């Protein structure tokens, strides 16, 4: 128990420089959009970042996760059957429709595989994305990509794995430097995800060296929460293996927290189907002439999402 307490305190001290400006970063009524690749997309399934932020802030803040596995600042993954430019334009339209007050960008992880030669083009495109997403009252948060750990997959030759991790982490530093420069130039808040990961001494935080697992989101979520709220929910959101859904009254705090995370995950699933329906090609793509009339049903997810958000807010009180 004392180890966990020391870790939580250490995280608060680590992000103190950021929280001095971020104590009031999230405001009442904020709408937050999360954009990025696998790091962002998998958070909607785990829900630990959003749960911790929700419990740490006294404000009413809502979230829309638009993450897409393998995505880059060029929105290459979002193009689907179209060129990346079409995916990029679609992303701008979606963000415009949601009209967030805060945009959290989690890019640089996939781009870092290209090495130092790709840094300048990454920086140019990232600044272009921010410029085209910017409105007078919109604020931005930049997340650095997390470092690669040596894979723990049994039977793998650790020599090449260690070499790959070392090379990637060297490349990553160049992109972190670029993100720091972008944050300064664009007046964005930067959150370095490497710090909480490097301070952690417990079980592995990834499944394969690069993709965060549930514990990884719980650990990094403490740093993200501290930077955005100036507070912590570490005493409310326990380590993943300790969470359980128990009857109210038997352990009301733990049960309430897990109910909130469950509602957040359910809400995120509906948001996913709202903005990225599985039969997209038939609804909006090149086969919409066959079933395109069904696209009118997609906005019907909105009131379902809002109903869940009301339940989350009620449980939070």
C-alpha cells in the first residue's frame, strides 16, 4: 500500500510544473475531443483516463473519443477506401460538428518509426492540424508518445527486441522535442507520458512493449488527470485488478467508481458507432446508393450518449 501511495505522490510532484498552469485548465461545461492513434483509441475501451478525470474535477466535463488505430497527423488510417486527404477532411468535419472547447492530440507514436528524417514533416503537419482545428476559444493539449519497453512475449529473442526498443526510443526523443516546440508555439499544454511510465516499478504496463494495457492506462491516467485538473483520483480509482462491481452499501465507493467507468465505456462504445459505424461504406461511402437512406439513423445515437452522460454526472455527485 505504501508503495502505491509513494507512486501517486511522486506523480503529483512530477507534473507539478504543469499543474500550476493546469489547475483550472478544464472548465465547467468543457467538451473534450481526443484525437490520435492507437493510444487514444484503446482508452475508449479501458476508460481509466476519463474515469480519473471525471472523478478528480468538480466541473461538468464531457468527452468524445475519435481515436483511430495506427493513425498519424495525416489521418492515413482514417482514409479507409479513400486517400488520406479524405480521412483528414472527414476528421475536420467530425470535430466541427462536435464543437469541442478542448482538443487532446495523441500523435507521434506511429510517426516515430520513420526516424529523424520524418520529424520536420511531422511538425509541419501537426501545426497545420492545430491551425485548421483552432477556433478563438478552443484549447489544445499535446500528449507525447510513450517509450517502447522490451517485449515480454515468451519465446521472443530478447536481443533484437532490446535493439528495436532502444532505436525506437532514440527516434521518439526527436518527436518529443518537436512536440515541446509545437506546444510552446501554439500555447498548448504538453503532457509527457514517459514520466509516469519510467517511475513505475510494478507489473508491465504494456501487452507487447508499445501498446498500453489496463494498468498502463491507470498509471498514465494519473499524470493526465493531474495535469488537466491539478488534482488526483488515485484514492478512488484502484489498480485494475482491485476493481470489482459489488452491491451498493457493501463497498459503496469502489462500486460507485466501477459503475462510473462502466457507464463511460458504454458511452464510448455508442460514440464509436456514432462517428465510425461498422457499415460506413454503405452509409456514407461508395456503396451508399444501396443503403444510404439508413444514415439518418446515425444521429439517433446522440440522445443515448447524452442520457448516459447524465447518469455519469449523477453518480459522480
